[in-house]
C-alpha cells in the first residue's frame, strides 16, 4: 500500500510548543523531510529534533536559490518551480514504496509555508493529512501580552514584501494587523505604518517563543537589527497593560534548548522561500542542523529533556574520503563511516557517502566550518558516533583543524576526537602526470575568505622565490575569479614563462581532465573551484610519452 504524507506543523520555534499529535507523527514516520536554503541549516529540523528517533530516513530539500541570482532559463520562478517538482518526486518515491513521510513545517503547514507546494503536487496521488501548528501570529501576540483582536474587529495579515503604498492603504482600512516577512523590508513597513498613522500603535516581536525573544515598539527598532524571522503587530484593542515588554523572555525551557543545541543558525535571507511562518525561530545555539541521537521525546518521557543516564560515550572522527574516486577511500575510513550514527559535512561530500539505514546525515554549506565542528562535538557529547566528512585529506584545508580548534573549548572537554588521513588532491593530480611534487613543495590556498589576499600574495612570493613546486588549492569560484591571474603575475616575477603548470580538474571523478600548460599561458578562464594547480619549480621537467605529457621535479638540486 502507498504511504501517507503528513504535513506537520511545528509551531513558532519552541520545541515545547509542538503539539502532542505532531510529536507522535514525527516519532513514528519512516521519513522526515525538511527544507533549507543552500547553507543547509533547517529551522524545522531543529525544532523537531527532540522528537525524532534513531533509524529514520531524512530527505533534505535544499532550495536552489533564495536571494541569489540564477542562470536558470526560467529565471527565479523557473528555478523554484523546477525544485518543487523534483522535491515532490523525491517524496513520491518514498510514498510509492509504502513509507510514511512527515514533511516538517515550522508554524502552520498552510500559513506562508513551503508544505503547500508539496501538498498541491502530491495530495491527488497519495493520502495526505495536515497537523496544524501554532502560528507565529499567535506566538507574537502571546509575547506581546495583549489581545490582538476582540469583538467584531478585523485582523489583516500582510506580507512585508507588499509595496509601501499598498501596505499603507491596507493598514488604514483594518482594525488590527500582523505584518510578516520583515528583514530587509522593515524600512518600508515602518514608513507604511507612519503614513497610515499607526506607527505609535505598532509593536515588533523578534524570535517569538525562543530564549532570544524581543518585544519592542516599532519606532525603537533599528533597521539593521531586524531578522527575517520577526513580525510587527498592530493590536485592535487598546492595551491595558504596559507595553512594550522590552525585557527578553525565556519561554523555551533550558532542558528543551539543551537537547536541541545543534540546530539551525537564525540568519535567513529576507526574500528566501518561507519554510513556514515568517518569524519562526529555532533554539538558539549557532550551528547547522539538529541531530539528537538519544531518541524521541516519547522514549524519554513526555518532555524532550535529555537525562544524564541516557547519554552514552560518543566520539568525533574526522575522515578524508580522498579526492574523487571511491577506490581512493581507505579501508580505515570506510570502517569509520560504517560505524557512525551521524555524518556531518559539506553537502557535496556527504553526497559521496552511500546511505545506510538508521544513519543520519547533516549536510551544510561550505562556509560554516566552525558551526559544523560545534555541531559534531555537541552530537558526540550527547552520545553519537559522528563522522565529519571531508574530501581529500581532512588535515589539508579541510575540517580537521576546524574540529580540533573548536574542541579546545572547555565545554567539549572529554569528547574524543580522532583524525583519519585520506589521499590528498595534490597527490592525486600529481600522480596523473608523474611526479611534479618529487622534491620540496608547498601547499597554498588561493581563497581569501579566511585570510586576507595580501597574506596569500606574500606567501606566494616567498615560496616562488624559494624555488619550490606549489600545489594551489581553491584557485577560483563563481564569485572569485581574479586571483588566478594575480597569482600568475606574482609567480612570473620569480619563475620563467615556460614553467610547467598542471591543471587537474575533478581528478578521480566522472569529468576528470588533466592538462599541462606554461605558466605564461595560464588562463584564469580555464580554472574553477574543482581545479587544483601544480606550479613547477626550476627543476621541473616535461617530456612527451605514449601516455601524454609526463612531469617530474628532480630530487637532485644543482648547486
């Protein structure tokens, strides 16, 4: 029999505001599905984590675009529509196989939620049921501590993305209002409130129901301080209690927050496709995705708190898969992956690991190394056996340093951390042409995201002057293209134009290509993030063979 689709409303952010029915379905479902932007952090996944059980399959539905530009032929809407179709088919595959799918939606599934897009595409083929959730409007009203509407007053819910003139008109014509989707729209919302004569009656609620909740008069809020997950309320009745309540409230209990420490970071682009209500929040520890390995709330009683006796001895193992081919993953690493309860890593690398029943996968963007490390340590502290997945070798421009640096924090004292080596990308590329790294060489990352370009330039010049071969990691990206040309010009101050340069792209992967060019002819258009460069030294030689160009750097150095 086909499985059943559940649209599970999670409420505004506090895990204790998840309904009893929602908690039961989360625990019993075969598949837990949730949305996120490309950074990989899912607020819904974080709220639901205390109620999930070990062994559940997870479907992470990642939006291809939020506020970024896109080269999709259909533009932004075309990219989003294609994503919804693909996501629906992923869920349909589970449903057709007889699995129950719980699609998480912070707030209420049918209130500014992504769930409705899946419902439209699946409810005509499969049984579907919706579990309502507490909306952000209700949570914000509760935080304000005053009635929102009474008697025959009219409440109007407005998206802050409306033009200012339209917002102004609607605010003039209603008794009470809730304005959602703030963030970058907040200056226009405040102008509309002022133009409608409602600014003095308007209140701002940020992260309703969380431990970081704030309630202020709209007039007192700085534009730069407004996150997407906030809401403006204009109550209908005249408040009978002092407002605003400016002191942050803590409605989520400490125990619930402790269980969900490894949850989504609160930042969300202002115009991102809403997972849910516009101001829903997750528990407040900055991290990636939730992943409580200790069982569901039902297994721990009726509260999501984590008892000390339930915690088993966990560990973090930082592993390197090698640069591309599965044949380059070591038996030691394969064993660690097989034993792990949780995988943590950049989405591209996580996708290289075959799925295992019961193993949870926490994929994220490649720019959140510190948060990813903290999440892995938190999972291990609570009993999980965590494999942090890197490509190549984890100690070479990868996650080993980030995890060890974070583990030095006293809060992780006693959490074991091991590092398992992997084949480096530099060695893999070198092997394809011979032995260009046969003598002294340096590895330098061309990325200036974690260190300033002047430091990169100084190191390039120093190594070039020392006449060593250089393996260049992270040479370019879609947003960072000029560094290859700048590097070439710096190196030509110390190297001859005919110095061999090896360009290895996707080595070990399905689109592998390896070429040898002269340094003077190196074109930055031929280089992207999947390319590794090896710059030869004065002792590096190229010769032709039946297998193509062969390159070596002599182990003998003339005096």
